[in-house]
C-alpha cells in the first residue's frame, strides 16, 4: 500500500507537502504514511483514493485496476 501511495504522488508530480496540505496533515506525517512507519487511517485512505480517482482496493493492493 505504501509503495502505491508514493507512486501515485510521483506520477502526478506532486510533493509530499502538497499532499499533506490536501489531507490536512503535516508533511512529516504524510512522509510516515509513505514509508510505512505510520498506519494510514481509513478516512485518509478514502481521501487519497478520491484525490487520485482510484479505488481503495487499488491502493491497498487488492486490485491492479485503478
């Protein structure tokens, strides 16, 4: 899951700071999500999926279909 979050961000040419702003968290917290050092709360997971227009199943690695 963490790898996909990072790939989605990099593919959209966004910085961690930009995503943190969208998610209303600090850049450090967002970085911890990408590194797998902090669990991604369900509400944040849903916001990330909506932001990128992908399913939560894709982010979680349950599906390869975006």
